[in-house]
C-alpha cells in the first residue's frame, strides 16, 4: 500500500527573503509537507513517518539557518535534502507560501511547490 503522511499549513516566522530589508523583521512562511512510502501494514511508529519529524525538519531549516535563505526554492531544497535520507520514502512534496512577500501591488499569495522522487 502507498501511504501519505503530511503536515499542512504550518506557520513559522523568520527573517528570510531575497531582499536585505526582509532580514530585519520576522515574517510568516507557511509550509505544507507530504511524504509517501510503501508498506503493507503499520502497527508501530517506527514503521511510519512521524509527522512531528516533518515539523522539526522545517524548524531546523528555517529557524536554525546560519544566514538568511534568499529563495523559497532553496528553503524547499534543504527540507527535501534532510527528509530524503530516509530509505523508506518514495516521494516528498514541499509547498511554501509567503503571505507577506513584497509584491508590486496588493493581491495574491506567493507560493512555490516541489515534488521529489528518488
């Protein structure tokens, strides 16, 4: 069977962005992370992916960055790098929304999404 475990709409406030002024104050980033794996049955947590691990992976990348991450694409790549070390996974999807991103005029929500397979 194909299983999916996810973390949806997890908001983290941090100082990241392409422009230097975005590094002055925290702004929201909203994460949705889904992982897939194959297993016939699951009766123990060790046979699955703990969704708390998805949350701590996002925290590690976003909150523990030595330097501001300028692009959401790089942020997503770092999350995938950390999660993809698990042999169990057959795919990872990461969506990052940046509700307060600087835009030329009001409206819309900037978002990137990436889907990884080994």
